[in-house]
């Protein structure tokens, strides 16, 4: 009888231990590149760049062929990812400049405001340790807590970051700040430095505490610098040394990701959800004087960074959940960076922000690789390089439109503030273009004249969604102290 009771107790103990392990919230790692194009990984079609570590993650996990960033440029994309909301709601309409010189359009005071709820803050509320390592670019007064919130005020226990780019380049950068303290010059290349910091932080964490780690590479954004041995490797396959530098820059990121994943595997982090992507599409070669290395590719998608066509915000997406069964393979489900906030909150058992979210949870998608969006994806990027500054994807269909105010098109604007809000709010959606992305992902065939019923349906949906977004978009006004 005693043996039976002992056996029963041991069995129950094992059962509860197993149940506890299964229900333990996952560690979460978000890895974000800067200006990486949809076609810049070998697993996404690049014929020359070698990315075996990222290809391996895609092979073991999920390769997302319809993954979208929150914007076609860096700052709004990052704010959208961290909040699960269109960046327009937060008032981040374009990349954030430094705040030293006042601008007439109030662009110098733009920042992610303290009332925005973020992924690290939500996860920290349920016991997660949190860390940011890499690029920040979410406020104009960087590392100035008296003027604007710093990363720790958005939930990061530890932060090691730059305002925008690594300077003077990816090699031996001197502009990192660690928890408010300037670090000075660091020997090495930015992506390796960022990963080393992340691993150092991980090594100091409690083994039984879940963590959220946000790794935000500067690569392959300019000013590019890559290890000489990698550049030499690509010289025979590149048009010139500048292109070889770009190819090497992407592979250097892959090496850094491989190092991080190996660390996680070797240190028993076998319940870790890893998400990899880019903040927007690739830069245009020679768009400005420093863009001499910008040889990124969209794998045939129209447009690039700063466009509202697919090449502007359709980016590579990879999800791998170490140690957990998920859908394995390629999926064409339409997924957005906006979905990460509600997904992580559900997995961690955290309450959702009490604000309007534009993303939806991916928990079922992780199991099946399939999902139906609850509402369309909408982008309003008023400084787009193409004419149509508003775009919406709903199912297989995409509708794009220009904005017209009075008798002229709305000029391209970098910020919405008290001086232009009336023209923005009263502008009319015009000059529609309609595409079926399931049949024409490169947006070659405008179907607005051939599919009048679909056009009318999409126009009605866009009018409703865009009007609601406008009503909730932040308007910047300068106070007496600014």
C-alpha cells in the first residue's frame, strides 16, 4: 500500500511539474533589421547573399511570405511594432529627426509619448525581464529624460541603444548609450556588438524568469561597414566593392543571429519564441549622397523604402518557437508587425492595452499557419515617394489612393501638426489603384477600371477605415516650454 501511495505521489508530482513547464510563459526575442529588403535573404530569393542561420530558422519554423511592417520607414515602423497600433495614432508620421533645431512643422518635438503602452511594459507587468539592444529611434531628444521618455520608461529594464544610425559607421561605433550613460567607442561591428550585449544581459538573468529581448540591428542601413574577409568573399560575385559591402553586411547580421540562437540553445532556453523581420523595405541606391552601398532587393516587388507599394513595407518574416510544436513551413497568411503586441500579451498572460489596437493575436496562427484578418491593414504615409500615399490591404485585394485638398493634391508632409491638420482632415481620397495581390504581387495590373464592384466595395471600406484613423491621429502642437 505504501509503495502504491509513493508511486501515486511521484506520478502526480511529475504530472504537475510537466503541466507547470508547459504553461510557463515563453521567452520572447524580437530581431529587427534596418532597411533589409524582402529579397535580401537566400531563403527569400537572393542568389548571392548567404544567410544559412536565418534560412535554418525559417526551415525549422515558419517562413512568412506576406509579412508587413507598420510603415515604410523606420521610426513609425518601430513605434507600430511596440504598440500594436498604427503609428499615426501615436503621431509618428515619418522618421524622427534630432531635436536640436526647431522646425516650423513641429517635427523636432516628435516622440513616442509616455502614455503609449508598449510590449516590454505589458510583459514586465506580469514578471518578465526586459532588454533592448540596438537602434531606438523613437524620440527626437535621445537620452534626455527631462524632455522626452527614455527606453526604460517604456518598460525596458536594461537598454543599450543609439538614437538612430551607428556612428560613424557600423565599424567601431561611438554613439551607444547604456542605461543613460554614454559608452564611447566600441571595437567591432555593430550587429556583433548588439548581440554580445544581449547575451551578456541574458547571462545575468534568473533562470526561472521569462524574458523579452528586443534586438534591433543597424544593418544594412547606411553608413555601411562590413568585415574585410566577408567583403573579399563577395567581390567576385558583386558588381563593385560597394555592392560587396552590402552583401557582406547582410551576412554579418546572419552570423550575429546564429551566435544568439546558439547561445539560447546551449543555455537551456528551450521555450523561446523568436521573431525576425525588417522595419521597412530596402533603401534606393543613390537616393541621397550616402546611399552608395544600398544594393538591397525587393525580389521584384514594386517600390522600395518610403513607398506605399509592396516593396516599401512587405518584408521578410520568420517565426521559430524553440522547443514548442508549431506550424512548420511556408505560409502566405497576411501578418503584420502590429500583431506582435496582442500575440505576446496572450502568450504571457498580460492584459491588453486599453487603447485601440490595429493588430490581432497570432496564437492560433502559430499552430496552423492560417489566419483571417479581423480588419484590413491600413497605411497612411503622407511623405511617400510614390503618388498614392494611402494604402489598404483587405484579403487578396489592395487599394491605393492619392489625397486631394481643394483643387490640388495634398503636398507631401513629414508631420501632422496644428498648421496643416485642417488640410489633412479635409483632403479627399482620389485616383484609386486596385490590385489583386494573390495574382499580381508585383502590382503591375491596375484593376480599378476592370473590377467596378470590387473597387466600390474597397473604396467604401477604405473611406471608413481611413476616417477612423484620421480621427484618432495625434496632432502635434508646440507648448510654451518647447
